[in-house]
């Protein structure tokens, strides 16, 4: 779950799973992650990236204080749908396999109460035992695929690092309530003008 064990009724993160269709070039997945980061920054939200251990990337947004599950899922859905609307030939926000052809599925569905998702450093049940590996944003262009790190390379990588790739993740304080209020004000202001 996207919650702490001591507070399961509140989501303490949002995860956007960028899941490319077969044949989507890896640079497009990297560009999608960077696009998500920039749009989130425009909303005042800091985000972090990790390989999924599969085909894609995860963009993770810490929330402190934690937020209501429904608010988190609604925000994630609206964000994914706006991304798909901005470039419908590149992105889709629907789980339908038929509609994903040649596109990146911006999966927001893991942000509902009870939905599970892979955690950082998790081994995936796939050939080669790939790992969901946290990255610094600067490392993204050097990463070659979502399964770039595995059970052998992941511990070696972390042993070489002086600190966690996500640095101050646990110290980030960002409030989704403020973002949602700001968006509501913008929408209301547009309706009046």
C-alpha cells in the first residue's frame, strides 16, 4: 500500500507507473518521466524516480502530511488523464490493452486504498530477478531499461553510493490539500473570466 503501517487509512505517496507498450522506445519513457516531474513541479510537488524492475519507470510523490485515499486517487487520475489528453498519441490513462498500442500507459490505479504496488529495492518475479531501483533524476539518461538493475548489480550499486539516491525523501513536506485548493482556485478563476 502507499501508506505507513501505523496509518493505513492515509496515503503518504502517489505513484505514477509509466508502463510502455511493447515497441515503445526507452527514450520516450524517460521523456514521459521528465514530463511528469515538470508538471508536478509546476504544482509545487517534488517527485522521485525509480526503475520498475519491469518495462517502465515509477514517478513517486511523497505526501506529508498523508492524504485521504480518495483525494489521492482522484488527483492521480486527473493528472494521468490530463497527460493523455495533452498528447493522446503518446499516452493513455486507460487500462485497456487495446488502447495502449504504441503508447505509454500512465497507470494511476495503484493509488487507491488497498491497491498494492512494488516498493523500492523489491525483487521482481521475472527472469534475471530485476529490482525496482531508486534513481537520482540525473541518472535517468544513463539508465537503459526498466529492468536495468538486478539481484547482483543492485547491492553493488548501493555499496558504491554515499547516500540513498532519493536523498531527503523522508524529510520532504508537501501537502496535497494545498495543491488541490490551488487547482480549484485556478479552475474557478477561469470560469469567472
